[in-house]
C-alpha cells in the first residue's frame, strides 16, 4: 500500500529508471587494447568485450553487488537492461533472484541485438519471452536500433505488446545511433533511453530516461530533456544507483545551459520513477538529513539512508543491510571480478 504520510527526513524508495547491473564488476578491469576516442569505440573496446566475457555466475555476483549498492543508496526499485551474448538463457532469472535475496525490486530486460547474427537476436528475444511468460517483472529489451535489423525491432515491439510491458531501448545516445527505424513501433509503455541526438519533434512515444553522468562520461553531449514532450525519468546507466547524486548532476548539467533552472524539475524526473515502478511508493527511506527538499538537496552532498523499509520490511537499519551480509557480498564480487578480468585478458 502506498505510503504517503512521510516525515520531513523521509522519502519513498527512490527509483533508478535505467541501469546495467552487469557492469558492476567492470571497475578495475584491464585497460582496453587501445584507448577509445569516441562513443562507438567505447562500446566496441570496453562494453562489448565485457559482455562477451559474462557467464551466469558473474551475472549473479554483479547483480547482487548492484542490488546492495542500490539499497545502501535508498534506491528500492531498479529498471535493469542486461546483455551477456555467451550466457543468454536464464540470465534474467539470475538477476531477479540476486535482487530478491537483497530485497531490492527489479524490472529486467534482455537487450536484443543482431551484433551476433540472427541466432543471437532470436536467443535474446526468447529470453525476454521466457522470463515474462514465467511471470517475471520486466520489459522487452532492445540494445539500440543501430545494432538491430528491422525485423528484430518489429519482433521486439510485438512481444512488448503481447506481454503488455513495452520495450526498453537505447536511443540516439551517440551521433551514429540511427533511431529512425523505431518510428511507428513505440507505445507509451516504452522506455526511450538517452535521446541525446533526437530532434525535439522525434515522434517516439514512451518515457525518456536521462542519464546525465553517463552522457558526460561518454562525451556524447547533453540531451536537454526539457525540450521533449515525453515524460522524463532519471537513470544511472550502470554507474551505481545513487539517485540523489544523479539528481544533483542533472541539476547542475541543466544549470550550465540555463541558470534559471530550478531543482523541482529534476525532482519531478525522480517522481516519474513512480509511474514506471509504482511499488516503490510502498517503500520508505529515512535519511540522515532533516529536510528532503529539492533546493536543499541540490546543494547537499553525502545524504545517505539510515533505514530502508520495503513493503513494511526493514532491509537497512542504521545503514546496515538486515537480510544479507554486505561484507560477504563485496568479497564474493571481488573474487568474481578477478575471474572476469582473467577472462578479459584472454580475449
Ligand atoms: Zn544504458
């Protein structure tokens, strides 16, 4: 039941509208074979090598560490986008199970792509269908239009409609990400991630998810989300799940181009998360800061949760997880990262 009777030092559980749990073990990874000089090279030399190295065990440990990271940041609901071309079947259930152990809500999608041929696309489509048919909470994932054939996009859109969940897709993140093939396929339940290089009148339906820190990190430009008529939500694109931090980055990024911007706008983007993940309204976070007000939070760093309740169950008390051993999760993730780095060195 939605909790609306909140004290000034409380919020509902925060929602991360776009994340990549599989990237949690990447920190400290071996340097790529050469330094990427633009966004497509970042994909090819970093992320498309990492996802090839993932197996189900690595996926489990990265998801569990990510769920813990979210909980410790007061984020109780995450919309994840997953890819592991050599371990597709069953991957979404592994992620959902890892999150359930920590107590964090998750919405899963497998990012279908034709980068590994039509069989790879079919396997991705099948994994989404399997997970959703079994009652999993998720959307149909598409990597991005520029790595998919038209038939693959049409099949994902049809499957999103069949399950009544829509599609979760990267759109116009870099200049080479041609998005026009999505025209005519989108619905209001789609998640349009990034939209940096979309024209104002792109005509795509769905919620636009802004990931300001990731966009800066990849040097792809500023999405200027206020120019769109779509609802706007905030995501981290794999860089943790500290939504107050992402809110602050979104605010200063907007101020940089328009100094009259007020933080209520970005607070509204956080609240759009509840349209996507209404269950997070049942969760209560008590913070170490007395007034959870957008103007104050825009200029207050290191605000952290003291207590997190999900559906009335206390999952974090005095900053310490109650269901899981945080030190053990981190130690096992560290072991898994060592294994991942060894595999990357062999690629
Ligand atoms: Zn992403």
